[in-house]
C-alpha cells in the first residue's frame, strides 16, 4: 500500500463524510439563521427557542435524504472493500 493510495482513500472518506453531513448541517444552519433573525426582529432573547424547529428540520432532512445517504455510504464501503486485493498486492 503506497502513500498515494492512503491519501486517496483518506480524501474519498473526507469527501463522502462532507457529502453525507451537508444536508443535515445546511438544514440546521438555515433554520438557525431564520430563528435568529426572528429573535432579532422581535427582541425575544430565548436560547431554547431554536431547538425544536432545528430538531424537526433535521428530522425532515433525514427523512428526505436518508435513502440517498445510505446508498452513498454503502457504495463507498463496497468500493473500499473491492479495492482490498489491489491494495494488499501493492498495485
């Protein structure tokens, strides 16, 4: 196993992690921004106000993108397991 192969696998793993976490993180970011803007406009300074909408939004994001996320993760794992003989032989 060469250094380039290790770096390539690490890069693929980080890219897969970024793709899988993006829908959830972007949903939480958007909802947090909207709630924060609402709190600024109405001058309501309650810290726990954004928890329930974020929880519902992240749950909906998981429902909508969960199948795609699972498919991407299975595809990455299958590809990684398929590369094991090549990596062991040093090819």
